[in-house]
C-alpha cells in the first residue's frame, strides 16, 4: 500500500483558489443561461399577446374641403387665393400653378407646379403644408422641402425624376422633375385619411 503524499501549503492554496474560480464561473454561467431561457420564454409569451397593428399604423388626418384649405392657406400667406379665381381646380399665382385633386368634395392631393426654386415657391409650399395640417411647424416644412429636393432622382424614367416619398403627421410629400413639361417641378402634398 502506497502512502498518500501530503499536500503542501502552497498546493492547498492553489486548489482553494481554483475551486473558488470554478465556483464563480459555474454560478455566473448558470445565471446567464437561466436568464436567457426566461427572457426567451417571456418574449414568446409577449409576441403571442401583442397586437402588432400599432407598428404599421400610419398617421392620418381628417378630410378637408377645398374651401377650408383655402381659408387656412389665406390666414398664413400674403399670396391670398380667391376661391372664385380657381378654375377647374387650378389657380396660378406668380407663375406658380396650384392644382387641387379632389375626392368626394375633399382635398386628396395638392400639386404645386413651378419652374424655378425661389423663396416664393418655398413660402407657398410651406404655407400649403401647414394649411393641410396646422400641427406642422414652419421649421418642419423647411426640412421637408429640403429633403425632397435632396432625394430628387431616387427613381427615374425617360421623362422624369422623382424624390423619395415622405410621410409625416397624416401627409405625404414628394417632388417630381419633368424633362418636357409646362412646369419643370411638381411638389405634391397628399392627404392620408381613414
């Protein structure tokens, strides 16, 4: 029978340290694994119970008549529009054509057609955006105006270039540049209604 060799003091300390380290590693590993399993189960339950329709819901605005839109615009603008001057849903102010697309007597799209980027064009577009939704600020209209011009050419065909479509607070914005048309640009403000 062999005699067991007695451990030295140094070996005992090393074994204790290794045991403590392994214990800590096991503890944290078990904690992380348990937490991961619980999180996964919780997420599965949450996904079963959640209604994801709110993630895809688009902001909408109430319908507005041409008369109400023009009244809103006139409160904001020096370029007042006379309702009686609108012919075939179209009016021209300072070489800027505004065309109103109606759906069931309500505004569906307002198209602002122009040839050159000017401060007057920018002002009319800004005021028309706010007339469509008075919760939108002047600063936001400037951002929208700049963004549609920045993204002009997002899609192209042989006759035109189009910007990205932007949606904000129930409105949709886009810009089209034509190669051969009476007006070079068409800034569109669409209304998203229920």
